[in-house]
C-alpha cells in the first residue's frame, strides 16, 4: 500500500530535475501524475542547458515503470488556458485533484542595473506569474472535488535571503512567499494547506551546470554571500527535496500550512 494511493498530483516542470523526481516518488507511493513542461529552450539568456522532449518522454517512462498513471504534456505555465485544459482533462480521466507542486522555474544572472528587460521580465513571469497561473488553474478543481489537499510552491533560499546577481530570481522567489501565504489563508477553511519550499543548491542542471554561476562564484567578494553552515554538503540530492515535498503533501504534515520549509544547509541564516 502506498502513502498516496488513489491521489492525483499536478506537477509543473516535470521533464527533468526536481519535478521529474517528485513525479516518480509520488507514483511509487500510488499517485497518478498530471504534469507539464516546456521541454525545450525557454529563455535566450539561460546559461545552463534546456530540457528536451526526450527528457519529458523519459519522465513518462519512469512514472509508468514506477506503476503510476500519467498525463504529461509539453506546454508553458505562462499559458493559463493550456493549464486549465490540462486540469479539465485530468479531472475527466482521474476524477479528482489532490496535490499541486508548483515547481517550474528558471534562473538568470546579472547586476540590478545590467539585467535586460527580458532577464527581469521573463524570470518574474515564469517563476511568479506562472506559479500563480498554476494555482488559478488547479484550485477550482480541488475545491470542486472537496477532498482538501495541499499545494507546495517551490521557491528558493533566494526568496528568503536575496543574492547578488540574482535580482530577478530573488524577487520572483520572494514573491512566491506572498502567493503561498495568501493562498494558505484563503484555503485553510477548505482543508487545503499551502507551503513554500526553499532549497539551496540542488543536483540538477540549474543547480550544478550553470556556467555563469561558476564564473561569478569565482569573484572574491561574491563567494561569501553564498556561504552555508554545512560546507561538507554543498548540494542537495533530488531525494532530499522530494522527501520534503512528499512530507508536506502527506497527512503527517496535517498541521503545517503557511510555512517556509527550508532545505538550505543553514544558508539563509549565515
Ligand atoms: N537547482 C537548484 O539549485 C535550485 C535551488 C533552489 C530552488 N530551485 C528551484 O527548483 C525548481 C526546479 O528546478 P530544477 O533545479 O529542477 O531545475 P531544472 O532546470 O533542472 O528543471 C526545471 C524544469 O522546469 C521546466 N520549466 C521551466 N519553466 C517552465 C515553464 N514556464 N513552463 C513549463 N515548464 C517549465 C524546465 O523545462 C525544466 O524541465 C525551480 O523552481 C527552481 O527555481 C532550484
């Protein structure tokens, strides 16, 4: 028997990285998965490689191998109508929607005054506005089902402790705290809990394959801003983040809402 038998989980950004791992972990626990990913180039100012259609197909294969059913589509969280159609089709097929993981996000680098309009606007539009569209598309179906549930929004430690050269990213991730906490207050009465998760570095292409990050960390005054308390553990594994995400969706976390859940090696307090 799985911890999420019969439940339906909606996850954005599932082609690879954290989103894929959450999908596989929920599927192993008996959940059906609904997901989307652009699965292609997103922003022309990215300094790490984009996900591909093959990545998305691999997620589908892994979820099915784990025994889960999955509806996965190539699409953009910024497209509200696309997300609403995906939710409608998922509810028709699976009959309910229980948990939402707003995970899709992008990162770009530059000083406040040198960021281009695209570097600021794209990142806020994807990380913050796109996540709001995920909630706007999914919450009505959760209310309609009347089963309660949970929403977990993947922010970043940068949402708690903004970093140099990450103004657009930090602003978008701080904004997600506002989104999560407003939603938590509105949805508590419907037995829907809403929390944000704040990782430090995670072992994904965004976390470890960003050429601009490696260049900037080499500048002497920049490095100390990114210090943590656990030097021996600089990068979290995918399962460390999934452990937290599954916990927050589980009944064990029934008293947790409006929380900022840190997996940040103490970085936000340094
Ligand atoms: N990797 C890290 O070090 C780290 C640290 C803190 C927070 N985060 C956050 O964790 C989340 C997951 O990132 P990851 O580390 O797995 O990165 P990743 O780049 O490996 O995966 C992100 C996935 O989201 C997809 N995506 C991005 N924008 C999208 C959009 N508008 N619509 C649909 N799909 C979209 C991408 O195609 C990609 O498959 C992000 O919100 C990120 O900001 C990551």
